[in-house]
């Protein structure tokens, strides 16, 4: 369910990913929920890189985020604080606006993680600038990967991740990242039970 001002839209994909922040000793979960394209003006999505932060030894398995609730009134433009953006396509350009008066809840139903999102945003939608656009979303979430930063040995990467999640559920992978002046190897853990291939 992806409701915008009480009108339903189909969901194309919905997933959770994460990144390890060694400096602040946090595992940071983000989300991506993409609606199906309706026309040149409607490709609704919700995105966040830093929605939920977990400290060492809080959980053992990613489904341990069930029961967590993240709320805020006025949004912050500091993207290191919890946030979510509503992103919509308008004539093949993307425009994102922060949610406010938001409540985001993770639940476990039959060992599947669902997310419930309620919030408002001011955005261009259906060719109009709309104040207090109402969003109401509920969907199952897939877990994808954990970004670990520059490549190191797999053993070192597992030792870094171990205080946050049991690493037996993940395969270690290395990919190339093109920077402005060179290419660097980046490491990430891919969840073994990932349900589909995400680009």
C-alpha cells in the first residue's frame, strides 16, 4: 500500500540496506520504497540513508529492528539525523522533499519485516505544488546489503560487523567504485536470503 492523499499506487520494490559508521559506532539502516510509474509525472518513492541507528550489541539479526519507531515533527536538513524524503518524477527529472510530522514503524509479521510510514510533505505532484501532501505506506521490506567502506580482508570486515549483527547470514563482496581521480575497491556484505536482485 502506497497512498498519496488517499489515492493508492502500486509498489515496485521496497528494501532496507545499511552502512557501518565506525566513527560513531553505529549501524545505520536506510530504506528505499519505489512505486510503479504511472505516467511522466508520477513515479512516487520514499528514500532515506539514515533512518534508524543501532548501537553495538543491541540486536543480533536484522529483524531485531522490529518494534522500533522513529518519529519527528519538523524535518531537519541534517541528513545524519533520521529523515525520509518523498521523491517524485516530473517530466523525467526527480524532485525530493523531506517528510514532516512523520511516524515510521517496523513490525515483524510471520518473520517478515514490514514498515508503516505516515507523514506529510510539501511537493509537486500531479503537476501541482501541494502543501501537506499526505503519505500513508505499509509494505514488506527485503534486506539487501551492508556497506563497509574501502575493501579490507574479509576477516577484518567480519570482525568489525560482528558487534552489530551475526555475520553468518552474509556473504562478503568487493566491487569497484569510480572516483574522480581513481578507482577504489569497496567492501560490502550481501544478505544470503536476499529475495531478488537489486540494481
